[in-house]
C-alpha cells in the first residue's frame, strides 16, 4: 500500500491529477506538497 493512502487529501488538489489516473496512480510527497501550495486556501 502506498503512503498516500494514509493521508487526507483535499479533493480540489486531487482534481489536478488527470481523471484517468485518479485512484490508479500515486502522488509522490513532493508533488502533493506542490499541489497543496498551489491550491487557494479558501478552496472548498
């Protein structure tokens, strides 16, 4: 099991992952941190 399965990830952040890869490909911690920084704090 991948490390990312134990993390809670904002659904807005996950929208940056191509639809055909969601739930199939892993986000590395570096990419996740970058995407979180690029997501506006007031995003739902």
